[in-house]
């Protein structure tokens, strides 16, 4: 992919002058979300000064009430679209942004709140709110890419601050960000973690999950929860088959896919296949789903 | 590389094992060997013989690994685990260089630190072969890899002849074990027979003989050659897997369109675990990075895999989009095109790819399925045999 970054300007002194004259304007936007991903930006304590030296933080309400109007060179968008009002607002954000990056599972897949997509949202309103008539919400929680063109998606719940800095550094240098889309397993093996599924029989979503967290959970002898969403070529049917072999009930396997990335296509289809199997008895989870080789 | 010298056999009491480690540490080696961690026998720094997993073994099969008590005090009574020596000779992440902006140009600074002097303790025969395979890749081609060479040339190797094979071992099929034939400074055989527990140590190099001089040892037991033979014969009889390698290159070349590739692709997670644990897989990616200031750049090399999409990405897209094409690429490279490329098989029969595949895909079973379908086709003179899951 191409990153139309500030680094494309003329080299040397002219470049330095251009940088001094106008730093790229950065905006951070919140939609339906918990604020955890934009907090990752504030958590970059050691790098914040370097960042503010390279960009003008023009709009970032979690950090400052001083909001500068657009247009913005880079917009970081957190959260999903859950209201008609936000569906309009994201279009205005897009118009005001040259380069739009979505950050986190809510913005890239719809978030945990997308669990509503598979139920009747009115039932939730009745169950949760004393006065449901005050709530104005859409039937589904959808990712930003369902509404506007997105230039780069950074997965994770929450995102990894080192990856966020990599995306911003790449933008500033005019290079593609070094964000890989392979499995969490590669991160486990690089750091020398013993596989929890093979050595403990602990169910783990690592083989179908996007890298980026540096494989934290298996390092603490826990299975991967899939916080970073589907990897580039997830074979959920085969992994579900292995979980079944490890003794995990069908409904529990389905629930494992139904967390913060429940609306990501691969995880949604995996859960639906398992639920159909559960409902229909001997249904099909997909190719290879029921035939993990007994150890 | 160490100089070969005539082999001599000596006896080493079990207490001598720690003296051997200390002799190496006094010489400035970082001693690395098998040790218990997180439910497995991994390779990590060991400072004394007490760090070795004495009395433990492993139970391995496709996609499963469990530790178990042996019932004796064997120091090396297990097969290979999730780690290989690759992680020390060819680190998972290496900074190749770093650079700083200097006016309109940039100045390259050395990025690599002085590599540690490793002494590897407990290197199995299959692993010696794996190191020899990587030597061909990194040292014997037109481009010598400086990172690998710096670690490899200094490494002191204590091999161990296997007296216990694992459930996924097939070194006998690959003719790589269980006896260490070459490529070591010292080779140990742990003799555990009746009440007898001692080591027979074989010197492979002058450097090995020099270290041994600092360790209490004595003349070999009268039955030394036979005791070694008995020990490795026991392991050879325990192989958990076999692979018929006859004509294997042509077998795979004839069957690039075999339906078995679809069958294995349905199970393959494309997670890359098999390539990460393989002691001969050498693929890596080189990634450049810059920091926020734009004043610093670094070039890193990291383990990569033919199972990732980016690895076979070229202008316009990925040349191996399907799991089928990626598994076929890996297996045919390992067992067939490797022979064309380097003159040996890329597989040493260690069984790691079988054990550490989360869904237990078995390379020996895949070869067998393709081979048997051919003989079935010839025998029945009709359609290929249906590919069932063994």
C-alpha cells in the first residue's frame, strides 16, 4: 500500500523548512468505543514529545479541549458506528481527513457492541434501560469501513502502542507501515514461548488470530483470546475441530469467536457454523472441521 | 570449524557432567542446554548439571507434547522439544544495522552486538545434521551470512547419542541418527543399564579433548563400543514414525496435482508453526523501520515463513494465495527441491513439525498417503484410492 506521507517532500534543507513551516495536522476521533485505543496514544509517554515535534495534535478531546478546525492530514478513528448521527458524522470526518486510519477492534470490526447484530436490539433496550424510549440506536454496530473509505486499519483490543507509533512513523516517512498480518503463533515462536495448545491442551485462538500483541497471553500460559481479530488466512473450521477434540463444547467454541471481533467476517462465520452445527446436531463446520487428527 | 581428530572413548561418571559444564564456563562459554520450562524441555542457559531435566521424559504425538517422569535419573532420557539450536545460531530477530541522518546523507552505524560464545549441551544426531544443513545455506553458498558465521564458528558442541526416541521421531528413516557421527567436539552416551549409570564420552576435536582434560574421567569401560551400540539401538527401535524416502523427489514432482494437497489444506492453519520449529527452515524477512523523528533508521531480519502471505508477496499480489499451495511449497521444498538446491534433504526426521502442529498434521503421513495412492492406482489400474484421514 502507499502512504502519502510528509516524508514525500523535497529532501534536505527544503524538507526541513517545509517541516518547520507546517507540521501535519493529526486528529483523533471517538465513535462507539471504550477510549482504550486512543488512550494508547497518551500512553506513549516516552515518545509523546517526539510526536508533538513532528505533528500538530489539532483535535484530540481526550487530551485537550483546544480543538483546531480541519482539514487534517491524519485522522485516527476509534469506535464503531451505532447511531444514525454517527453514520453522518463519520462522513464529515472523512471529508476533513487526507489519511484516515481506524484503530482497534470497534473501528475495524464493530467491537463487542456488535454482539447486538445477532440479536434483537430492542430486547436489550428493554432489559437494560429504565426508559428505553430515551435510547436512539441502530440495529447493528458496524466498522468504519462499512461507511467510508479507510486508508489503513490497525487491529487490536486495545491496539499495541508500538504498532500505532509504527503507523505514524511510516506515515511521516512516506513508507508502508511494518504491520504483519500473520498468526499470533509466529510471535510465540519468535519469543520462544512453549505452545499452550500442544503442551497443555489449552484451547487457543492464536493460529487464526492476527499478530500484534506480541503473544502476551500464551507467555502467561493462557490461550489466545483473539483480541487482534482474524489473521490473513484463518482456517477457523480446522481450529474449531481441534478445540472439539480437546473437549471444548460446541457452544463454548462459538462463544470464543463471539467476543470483541464477533463481527469480523471470519470469526462471525466460524461462530455461525458452530451454532448451526449445535442446532442441527451433525451439521458441518466446514472442511476439516470435524477431523482433527487424534494425538 | 573444529579440526577432526582420531576419536577416543573415555568414561565419565555422572558427577563429571557438572565438572564438564564448569570447565566450559571457566573458558567463557555460555552453556546452553535442555531444561524444564512451561511444561516442556526447552533449550536455555544452564549454569550447572542441576538445571538439566534429570528423571524427565516427554510423550509426543501429532499436535501433543506432555512431560512424564521416567522412574530413573537419566539426564538425557527424552527426545527433542519445541526449541532447536537454530534460535541461537540464527536468532529470531537480528538488527542488521542502524543509521543516523547526517545532513543530506546518512551514516550507517554497526547494529550488531558481539555474539555470545555458546557451548551447546545435548545436541542430538538429527540436530547435528540440521546444523550441517544450515551451514550449507548460510556458509557454503556464494553469500556467507555474517550473523550465522559469528555464532557458528565459536560454538562448542556436546552431542548426545539418543537412548530414548520420541513418538514423532524418524531419524532412522532420514539416516540422520540416532547416533552422532560427526560435527561435535564431544559426544556423550548415557549408559543406564541395571544399576549402572555413567557416560561414555567420545572426543571429536582437539578442542574437545582440551576441555575434557579439566574433567575427571578415566579409561573406557571394557564394553564401551558395545554399550554405545546397545543404547542407540534401543532408540532406533523406538522410532515413533517412519518415512519411505525412496525416489521421494520424483514421487513429489509426479504428484503436484494430487488431491491429497486439498485434503491437507483443509486442516492446515497456515499458522507457520511447522516452519518456526523446524531446525533447518531458514526463511526470514528483512524489514526497514524509521522512528518518529525521521533521524534514525534500522534494518531488522526476522524469522519468516512460506506460510505467511507477505513472504511470497511480489508486485501485484501474493503468488501462493491458497493454503494448498503454501503447504505444498513447504513440503516439496523440504523433501524434494531442497535436494536440487543444496544436495541433501531439508528434513532430518526430528518430528518437531508433527508434534508442534496445533492440529497434528504429519509429514510422514502425507508422504505415505501420496505414495500409497500411486501403488493403489497401479494395483487397481483405476482411480486413486480414496484419501481417508488416518
